[in-house]
């Protein structure tokens, strides 16, 4: 950190900030918070604790009900909001790149608004693309459709950096990515930040992510700061059970391969009732880009099978119900199956595994994504334990 006097200049400072929405919801409650210049601070806390609201007040997408916020020493309520937003980078989870603009044009939105010359803008775009490991000659003219999810998110980050703002706000920017891409982007952000030294306010609900990327962590609860400090401060002396439940003590990192498989069961993306026509189900599967769907009796909750895309297609052309397309051989029994069984089955064929209980009652599915998350979580906790000892 760069020795700015706290509260007098630099960074982002909240003083007694309250935000009450028109319906009476108290989203942020007399919040005092100081984010020093050049730091990367994560705001973390349960859903609804006010993270997004806090962030949006910094670029005046929401106005505080009372209190003051300064950015780089300036009271933001005295700034023109549009001009303020151009000075602050903003990245959200579902970044919306303009679909009809190229990568280069997307990145240059703010520089264009600021009236940069074409030459300066182009040089900046190329510099940013290279920094993010995307060769400019290859990516400059691509359209967003021609990018992977991780690449789109990267372009979103570059767009926020384009005009070289001092402050960047990020609201769960990597939340929608798979665990592997997420970790890659987190690492990239950390190495970018080493050189750029922006003031970054990063909202997340993933403590692992917060620990990996930030200098300081602010745990929010009901619109107020519950605890604040470095990851180590918080880990060494969590203030209370609420904080404890947020740090390292997660269930996932302590699991073993012999643990019951149902511990990572999730809701399937969708289900079908047995009497639905294969044609309707097919449409749903295609819309969602899925190769299988669980068929469950809505009354008894009994699992009847998993319908596979090819079979559903054939059943649809024959005018049959979805039941013609099901497959029943691949499933796990709760209480019996372990995580190892699930991993072996997924390694064999990478489609969700249905998990059933007594009387074939459907409990949910195990996906390779859930298993990958678990693996990443375990690796990470192993690494962190290693670091500490
Ligand atoms: N426009 C709005 N009008 C009324 N209430 C709102 C509005 N936006 C948010 N809220 C409420 O304010 C509270 C804080 O919301 P906020 O979006 O800041 O939470 P969050 O910490 O970002 O949650 P999440 O982790 O789910 O994104 C919640 O109770 C939410 O329902
Ligand atoms: Mg939010």
C-alpha cells in the first residue's frame, strides 16, 4: 500500500452511509469503510447483505440515502454521475459486451467517449489484449460470439481498464465461470494488479477467491461491516461464529473420497414428467443445450430414468412420450455410493449421475462440475495448510 493518509485522499471512503430502498429495505446501514488507494479489497457476505448496493453507490448507479462517499478524495455526490462513471471501471458477472461490436470496439467504448484519438485507442487496445494473453492480431476483430466464456469475461475486465481509471468495481466478475477458468482469471487479475496498482473493490461470495486475490477482506452482514482485515488477520482471530462460518472451515475442504456421494448432490438443470411428449422435452433440451434430462414422477417423486438426447429425438419423430427415450442403468444409490464411485462413473462418461434414495426416490444429480469444485477446493485447502506449516 502506498502510505496515503487514511480518509484524507485516495481510495474509496464511506462515512456513515445508509441506503434505504423506496420499499423500506435497509440494504446498507451506517456503513463506515475505507478502501485504500492501490489496494484490492474483497467485499464478502451472505446474499442480500448489501454488497452490490455498496458497490453501486461508488459509481452512483445507486444514491446513498445518507452519509458521504469519497473517491480519490472527492465527494462523489458533487460529481456529475456520467462523468464519474467514465472514471471508474465496472465489471459484472454477466458482462454484456455489445454483440455487434468487435473486441477492439468493445474495449474502446470509454476511450471513444473520452475523445481519444484512433491511434492512441488502438495502441491501448493492443496493449491490453497482449497483457491478457490474447494476441491482438487474432482477437482484435472477433465478435463476442466468437469468444469463450472466460475470454468474454477477460474482455470485460480489459474494457474496465481501457481508459486507465484509478478505481475499478467488480461484482462477482468470475462467478459464472467454471472453477478452472475462474482460477485462471483470478491469477491473471492478481498479476495485472501487481503492475497496475488500481484501487479495486471486488464483490464475491467465495471466500477462497477473496483469500487468493485480495489484500484485505471486508465481511459484510446486514449492510454493516462485521469484520475487516487481511485474510490472515481474519483467519487468526475470527470475531464470532458468523465470521468463522465464512472462513476456511467449509465442509468441502474436509471431505474424503469415501464420504457419501449425496453430499454433493445438486438440483438438476431441469426435469420432465413421464407423460410429456418427447417433442416438447426435446425442445426444452435444445433450448438449454442439454444432452440429457431426468424423468421423475411429480407425484411420487420416483426417478423413472434419464432421457438422452439421441433417444428423445427418435421418440419425438415417432410421436412418443419422453418415456420412450429413457435409460435406467446409470444411477447411484444414496447411502451406498461414495464420492469415489461418482468420480469413477463420471470419468467413464461425463454426464450427470442421478442419485436415488429408497423406493427409487429422486434426490438430485452429481455433476462433474460439482466434483471439480470439490477437487479445486481440496487442492486449495491442502496448499493453504502447507503454506501455514
Ligand atoms: N432496487 C431495489 N429495491 C428494493 N430492494 C433492493 C433493491 N436492490 C436490492 N435490494 C435489497 O437490498 C438488500 C441488499 O441487496 P444487494 O443486492 O446489495 O445484496 P448482495 O449482498 O449483493 O446480495 P447477492 O450476494 O445476492 O448479490 C437485499 O435485501 C435486496 O433485496
Ligand atoms: Mg449482489
